[in-house]
């Protein structure tokens, strides 16, 4: 019933650009950044995962706190002193959900099921921003309140 209600409200026809957080406001790192820098960005931003971009602002992947901490886990302790020995490219995930800015909300909803954010790109693959699972849920909530 909920799915039918959402289909009837035409929410899935909305373009995602209205829900996007622009790239100027998105914390990110580059693949050649050391892991200590990436961990600092993650901690300061409050995010658990952020996009990895190249120098042309194209998405290379994503990196998260769990990946970084996993790389410095020793047998008996976390070896923080090893953070500077690794780079983002050593631990990042290259598979990252991405969409074009003119695609519909329906696709974003499907991608967000398994990912905390979806990277938004232009037609040339340049990073424009992200759409978070939170923004998707907020839009659904607003539509359901109107019913």
C-alpha cells in the first residue's frame, strides 16, 4: 500500500538535483591523500564515508572510517602510527553508486537502499555533489504527511 501511495503521488518522477548537496559542501579526499588526512576529514565532517575524487573532480571511489581502521588493526592493538604509511588508494572502495543529475528519484531510492549516499555527476563524469539517504527519506516523509 505504501509503495502504491508513493507511485500515485508521482514522487518517483522528481529529479534528484533538488535533493543534491553541492560538491562545494561535500567533504571529500583524493586517492593520493595519506590515511591520517582522510581519517581527520571523516572525523571533522562527522560522516562515516566520503567520496574519493581525482584532480579533475571525477569520482574514483569512496573511503570510510571502517576501511581506515581495518588497515591499521594489529594483532593486539590499533597501530595508529601506521596511518601515515598508507594512502586512500590503498583502502578505498572503487565501486560507488552514481547517477546523472537529471535522473529520477526512483533510481536514487533504489541505489540508496544499500548505500548511505549516491554521487551525482554531470554528463562528462564530473562530480556535482551527493544525495544522502537522509534527504531521500525526508522527501518521502513530506509526501506521506500530505496524504
